[in-house]
């Protein structure tokens, strides 16, 4: 990473986002929208005038607990944060250029990290966020598989097929999801067709 020509700055706290559209799939295409808020967003501009975003997610629990409870391929929160803050920053580019007093040529994600303010020693735990080779945000492959298999079918009106596929997915992931599925899925618009959340029997 190049040395910053501008000092790192706090861009915002409790940065809200909505209508963050995400499209995926190849043959089975789907489109979804995310909404929520990010605890804190920092950034700096490098010598190429690329704004590098650093996203922080504050946690009141223990670091040890979070290390033992990581499930990045199933917990898509940080992937969504990356998508959202990339879009938010592009939508607010002129204000960010005023903040950093320069022209911004590109916006990329550098990191997403947990912050544990009540921990005395280690306070940061890198999230297992998966950017592409250009630093652009994307969802994890396992989440893509579920969305294109279930949501795409649902959006095409193939409800029975969506349910059939979701049964198959749940048989593979049931035990892994059992403990956290309510937390992961409670805001999902597709609960009624997803076997991970609903018993269709």
C-alpha cells in the first residue's frame, strides 16, 4: 500500500445506508437490496488519489468469544458493509473530496475490523472480508450460491422450485446454521421460501 498523502480521517459514525442494490447470478440472475448502518467509517487518500476505506464494527462482547465464533462464509454482515460503504462513498464523492481536500479518482475497501472497546489488550480482529483483486466489494461464494439458487427462483415466480432447492441447501447447512440462523436471517425478505428459517411441512 502506498503511503497516504492525506492523514487518515474519520468519515462518519453510525453511517446509515439503504437501497443498496446487489445483482448476481449468471443464468439464474437475482437482485436484492440491503439497508442498515456502519458503526464507523475511516479513510485516507493515497498518492494515486484513491480513497481507501476502513470499516469498524464495534462489539461489546469478548474478543475470545468472537474468535471462537467466527463464521465468515455464513455471516454476510461485513460483506454487506463493504458493498454499502463503497456505494455510499461514491454517492457522497463531492463531500469526501472537500473533506480530504483533493480529487478522488477511485474508491476501494482496505479493511473491515471488529473493535472491542472493553478489551484491555487486543482490540482489533480482522473480518474475513473477501474483496476482488481490485479492492471491490462482493458477497462470499457460499452466499452467492444460496441467493442464485433460492432467491433467483423466487424472483422468477418459481416458488415450488425455490422451496425444493432450499430444502437441499438446509440439509447441508442445517447443523452449521442451527445456532445463529435467527440472528443471520431475521431481516431477510425471503424467509418464507428459505428452509433455513421456515419449516414448510
